[in-house]
C-alpha cells in the first residue's frame, strides 16, 4: 500500500527526519484558516507520480491566489486520480537537492540503499548518478556513510545525510516497509536538510501489525483484511493449486497434499450435509520439510484472511518428513496470523496427520479452543462439519 505524501511525512517526523510546517486541506475554504505564513506550496495528495509537471503543485503568495489554486488542484485528475486532500506546506529555499531511497530487493533478498546527488523532477541526471549499497549484513552507520561518500558528498554533508539515511532505515525496518523515498532532500545555504517530498510503500500483509499506520491511512478492520488478503493472493496465486470448483460463501476450507485426498475430504463433508468453500493441494514436488512448510504457510494465510472461511481442515497423508515439525510450524504460523488478522471470530483449525506423535501434546500449542489435532479422518471430518455448523 502506498501512503500519500502527508502520511509519509507524519512517519518521517516520528524518526527525526526534518519536515516543513504543513497543514492538510480537505476543501478550498479551509485555506482561510491556514496557519502557515505565505508564501506556501500547495500539493495534490495523490499516489501517482509527476504531480509537478501535471499541475498538481502550485506556489502561492496570498490567500486569494491560494483559494483559486486549491480549487484548480481539487478538480485536476492526475492519472485518473482526484485528490481528497491538499498539503499546504511552507516554502523552502533549497540550494541543492538530493535523492535518497531504501527498497527491498527481492532478487538480492536484502534492502538496498539508493542515493543520488541530483534530486527533483529531472530524472536524467538523477539516474545517471544513482548509487546503490546493498545491506547484506546487519545494518550499521557504515552503510549510510558509504552511500554518502559514493554520492561524492563532502564535509558536514557526509554526517548529516548519513544520519537521514539511518533514520530512514530505522523507519523502514520498524514499519515493515517495501520502500521509502525522499525526493528531493533539500539543502539550504546553511547546509540544513529538509525532506521536501516523501513516498512510502508498506507491505500490505504487515499493516495489521501497525495500527498507527492503519489509523493514519484511515483504514478500518475490513479494509486491512482486504488489503492483506489481496496481497497474499497476488503473492501466492502462482504457487498454490486450487480445485476448479469453489463455493466462496461456504465456511470450510480444505488443504491436503494430494488431489485424491482433497476430493475425498470434499465428498465426506458433503455427505454430512455441509459444503466446502474451496480446496487447495500442496504439490508432491514439495518433498522437504521446508518446501512443505512454505506451501502450508501460503495456503493457511490465504484462507485465514478470507472473511468467509470459519474452519480449515488440513489433511496430510503418508508424509516422509516429521509430522511434529510440521504441526508445530503450522500452529505457530496460525497463531501469529490470527493475532494480526483483525478478524473478530478466530478461524478454527483441524489438523489430521497420520502417525502423528504430537496428538498428546496439543495442549502445548496453547490454543486448544481453536486448534484440533486428530489422526482419524472420520473424526476430523465430523469435527470440521460440527464446528462450521456452530458458526452458523
């Protein structure tokens, strides 16, 4: 999820990244209550880029001009997006402008610091002078200073820009961000730094762990769950095998490690006057503990974030790897996801593992009211149906 500029700057302030005095305007007449001395800059609050070139950023020197500019901005569509708010911000005289960013690189599997001594709307010199520093070990000030030096900064700017980078990384890590960007980072004649624009992208699946961001973005519980469900669907749709038929309004989800087992479970549930919502199959090629665990985790999170599924039946048969490891991993994943799913009624989990040595240890999982471990398929089916009917 992308945050708007004013939302990103609110997070900047929390970690000490300098920002200008500003107010958020919801309608043009609020300009009359502006507490910021003129001149000010009015910025359209949309998630699309290129606001300046599109006319979504206006400099004004008095109230009359500001009201006219605000009306124009509110009626300006930028890539088919109209602003619901305008950011009114104090004017800043910058002598130089830098670009700084941190992105999560999935190919390198680590965060990467990005920096250029040329910031702002002119992308050609920015990209021509862009430097990268991968964070391949635990983060330290060394990485921030390396980027500043690579940007060919000198004197006090090395220390001050490095500090901004460290603050950005603190926010990046604390809030589970996909990316954070300051463009431009302005430098005035006294060498003081100011974040003149900011962009933040947060991992949709992590929003439930950060209620402050949910509040900042005006998200309710349903919106958060929808975001996370969409995120998991985007990430997992190429990795999970679903049955071709689905009944999205029903309450039972099935996860097995073979197509035949899924069909069998589906049929047995239907015989008990119930209907599953969906069936998911863990591919046979997942023949290691880690591979099985990853597919189980993907399947579980997909179903947990469904607002319809109330009971999940996991039916694993003839597994060569340790049942104990998988049961403990499933339970741990389930409990962690339930804590952050914000769904009022916890999804029930019925685990059916053959030859599972941990049946007697179910109390050690700490969730006997929502997790059930059974080695009999008939009993597992019966319990799944009973739990689903109790949720009616």
